[in-house]
C-alpha cells in the first residue's frame, strides 16, 4: 500500500474510500511539481490511518480488561 501511495497517490485515497480527497490529490498530482507533495500527503495519510486503527484496537483491549 505504501508503494501505491508513492507512485499513485490518488489511488491510495480511492482504495481507502476517501473519494473527494482522492480527486483533490489527483488534481494536485496532474502537475509534475505537485506529484511530490501529493505522494508525501498520501504516505502521511496512510501512516496516520494505520496509527488510528492501532490506537482504536488498544483502547478496545484496555476497556475489555477493566
């Protein structure tokens, strides 16, 4: 998924169900100068989504133990 986020940033957003963000990223990506910021944005967004998922699982585990 990280490679997709680097080479095809807009696809990364589409695959995660963020359609409007993917379209905005595609518009940014159309320019060669915008490709690098779009790729960075997609990778950071992917990492944040993974961290949020991990945190929700931790919170769920902690609540179930108490």
